[in-house]
């Protein structure tokens, strides 16, 4: 599987189980095996990769962060990201939690990042 496949799996998770803002999951703490709570973008990615390597999570996270940066979807100006040497993937939670953000926006971004070459 590729990082694109993993991002598509996270999008599908959000479509079925719901999206969340403000924390990784809709309830405190990490979900127990078999639990499927509403999740943020990164929470959905973590839940779809439960038994996979950390390397796969990081690759998908980087791919999403780069997509958000290249398409100016991060909640910070490009100059700020570049001047502070911020890694776009570190800003995914801020993007997910923007007040105007919607479930549909997050799912679409995951799908578009997945299809990016």
C-alpha cells in the first residue's frame, strides 16, 4: 500500500464514522481495539493504520501536509511557514480545527492529497 492508499482509507473512515475537531477523537484517550469514534484527519489516519508501521503514518502525514501547503490551505501565510521552518505536516491539526472547516473539506483534501503525484 502507498501513502495515497492510506489517505484514501482515512477519508473513507471519516465518511463512515464521522469527523471531529479539537482532539484526535470524539472522546478522551486512544480508542480501544475495535472502537471507531469520530476522529480528526490525523486521528482517522492513525485508526486506519492501527497495526501498520509508524513509517507509513509519517509518509501519509507528510503527503497531506505537503498538499495543504502547496494549495495554500494551511491557516498560516506561506511566508510564516517558510520563515519559521515549520514542517507543513505539523500544521495539520491547526488546519483540521479551523472554525470554518467542514467534514467535507477534510475528506476532499485527503482524497486530493492521495491522488497527488
